[in-house]
C-alpha cells in the first residue's frame, strides 16, 4: 500500500517535470517573433543598463533549446527505467 502511494507520487512528479519542460519549450517558441522583431544592433545603454543585441539573444535562445533538448533526452532515459520497474523508486 505504501509502495503504491510512493509510486504514484513518483509518477505525478515525473509528469509535473515533463510538463515544466514542455512549458519552457513553448515559452522559447513564443519568444521567436519578439527576437525576429529586434534590430540587428543593440540600443543605447543608458544609466548602466546593458541590453543584448539580436545576435546575443539568438545565441542564448539556441543554447537554451540545446540544453532543454538534452534534459528531455535524459528524462526519457529515466522514464524507460522507471516504467520497467513499475515506477518504483
């Protein structure tokens, strides 16, 4: 009985985790139109603020996507392991 509760909690946490990954992926995709609308040069830097230019933002978005894909692949590996054990932790 206790194991079933723990296993269902593990499944629920994994679903929350994969849902969070999907939420981040959607947010990155929704940023694309904003990035495309940026000018190629950085605006002025008044009062000590530093604003990245379009190239820097594109590089950061690409890096974030790469890391998210890597995280998703690792999660899939662990999902196979958990499924094979009946979600026992």
